[in-house]
C-alpha cells in the first residue's frame, strides 16, 4: 500500500478584487445592522439631511426676516423688543442669537436649526412608537413624519415651528416614562423632568400648553378604558381580565402637581404674551377658509388629494387600533396599539379644536402653522394604519408609496419662490450685480419704501435678509431705528428733510419698495432727488419688489 503524496498546495494569485468586495459587503452589513439596532439615529440623521438639503435656495420672507433682525440685536435691544412685540418667540430668538454668534448669519444657518429639530423629532418619534407598539410602528411613524408636507416646510423655515414638534414629542416621551416609573419604581425625578420640560416648552411657545392638557386627557381616557375592561370581565367570564393599571390615582396627582407648578412659574410669561395679543390681529375669524385649513393646510401642505388619503389612514389607524383591543382574543400587541391611539389622538384633536373654538368665540388664535405641534402624532396614527398591512414586503411597499407621494412637496418647498412667492433674493442679487459694475469708489445711498402686504414695514427688511447687497449704503430715509426703539422694523421719516441732509457726496441712490398693497413713496423720493440733480438710470421689477437706480448728473 503506497503512501499518499505530500507537497505544497498552489493557491491562485488574487486579483485584489475579493478584499474590496469583502470590505464592501462588511460596510453594507454594518450599515444595515446600524439601521436595525438604532433606527432612531438613522431616521433622525436622514431627517436632518433631507430638511437641510437646498435649504439656502428659497428667498427669505417676512416672518424669517423677523427672526434675523431680532436674533442679531444685542441682549439689551432684544430684551427691550420683547417687552413690546414678539414675546411669544422670545426664547427662540435668544437661542438664535447664540447660534448666530457661533456660526454667523446666512439663509442656510438661519434654517439649519429647524432641519436639526426635524431630525431630532423624527428620532424621538421612532422611540415613542417603539415604546407604544414595537419597532415596526416606531420606524414607520418616523418615516411617515418626514414625508408629511408640513414637516418638510417646517424643516426649511427659519422660525420655531420645527422645534415645537420636537418639544411636543419629547414632552410626551418623558411623560410616558414618568407614568411607567410610577407603576414600577421611583418616579419623582421623572415627574420633575416632566414639569421642567413643560415649563421650557410653554416658554418656548405658549401653544405647547395644549400638549400638557392633551396628556391629561390621555391619562383619564386610559383610566376609563381599564374600568370598562374590568366591568366587561366581571359580566362576561370569557373576557380577559386586564392586568395592572397603566394609570392610577397617584399618577394623576403627580401629573397635576408637575403641571401645576410649571403653570405657576410660567404664568408671568403667559401674561406678557397675552398683553401683546394685537400681534395676532392679522388672523381671520372662522370663515369659508377655516375648513380647508384644518383639512389640508395645517398638516398636509394644502394638497387636497394628499390630505384625503392621509385623513383616511388616520381614521383607519384610530378605528383599527381601538377595535382590535375590544375583541375577546385581544393580544398584547393590540392592547399596546390601542394605548398608542389614546396617546396620539388627544394630541391631534385638542390643540386644533381649542384654537378653532377660541377663534369662533372672538379670540383669533387659529392659524394652520400653529398646529405643527400635532404633526408627530398625526404621523403616528397614519403609521398605525400602515402597520396593519401584512407581510413586511407589502408594508415596505406602502411606506415607499408614501415617500414617493411626498416628493413633489419636498421639491416645491426648496424652490426659489417657495416662501410666499418672495423675490427678495432676486432683488438683492440685482442690486449686487449692478453695484459690482459701478465704479468701486462710488458713494451710494438707499431709500426704502414699503413692502408688499405690509405697508407699515419698510423694504429695509430686504437689507436685513441680504445685508451683503447693501453693504456701505447710506439709508437716506430712516427716522427711527427699530433696534434702538424696541420695535421690529425701522421707520421712514420726512423725505424732504432726511434725504437732502444725508446726500453729501452720494452720486447713486437706490429706491427699493413694493408693488400694490404697499405705501408708495417713490414719487416723493423721485421729486426730492430730482431737485438735487438725480435722474433715473434704470428700473427693475421682480415679483412684488420694485427697484430704481438714480444717478446724479
């Protein structure tokens, strides 16, 4: 019997592709594992990226300019302003003041905090959904939230609305944790956290007090639902006996103490905000538009067909969640989904109902943008409907359809004229381009007329939004500086007096104003300038902004 041959084994030389493929597979596997294990971070990061992308493109508009001018004032000037106007946004302006001090102002840095807030809100909503109904519900809710048209709008808006959604879902998550700890262990520090967060939230935006009220409704509804289940179990032997109560009398007492202390501490801020109620005088009363605003504008961007689909899913989510829990063979999953309805539905209904009711009673408070605090919970109810779909492949397809349907709105909110058809960026670019063609040592002045839709506000608001285009210009018409007098905007004086006294060696004067719905002071400006040797060099009109260049001959 011969012995087996021994020797070396030849190994083919590698081409170098296999390790690359292996690394790629490992990278994909790692990303997939991260998505599965930390969906909160993944969806949150996606939200920031989507909201921040091209956020610098849309032109600024009136409300955003109010943020810019307020946040760039000194602390003393901001404090004086808040005593006469915009106390409701005081904390937001203070935070933006610090932000601009750190990074400077540009349209992108103005809007990036909102994009960040949307991402945080999405991540917190995933955590809330997971706690209420499992991983599938949480992930679906987070994705649906990012797809909602009003979320896409808020994420690219230099105003506090995105942060309001973040505070609403964070407050709800902390409240749920406090309730759970009341049942299972020490909860005092969680109720302290809830009260402190409620204080901050209401200071940030007074309408978030309605979220605290909605939490009370959730607690009472949960207690009532358990009593009903106990009664049913007593009458019917086949009915399941409910487990330990989610909400007890001690829970209600602790919520009342936390909310009550927060209410007392924040009351001076609320009183100051209420004294400035004239700021919302622009809000219309209940009328033909109110129904459309509630149905389509507040959460679905005014897109009727999208709103119809979304409302249908909301209804299915509510009915499906509650019906499943009332079956004799109700599972733990169905009971959890019913509790998700009890958490989300009051936060959807109560804020809008309260504001509409107040408006109907003569206190004009309802505007669609003030309903943004409900957006996470609208998404949660929609996700309850979608997650009834089986199997997972069909659910993924349904979520994919939701994302595809949101694409037109996602594109629309990033277009140049997305903000109230504002053309301020175009106007600033016209001035900047024309100034660059003038001689470098030219002395230039500017007269600001009123802006479209705001006769009491001068077009200095465009300079505030795009300061580089107006750098070095002398304001020939300003009489009262807004920052120094504690109001939002500068005020124009008597042009026949202010213009001649400031002309000096100025040889080029720009007039910037608005079209109809603006106080037209250009004829008076032209008359005064003509008396000092100025004639019209060129005239432009872009949207609702008019620009005229006057040159001394």
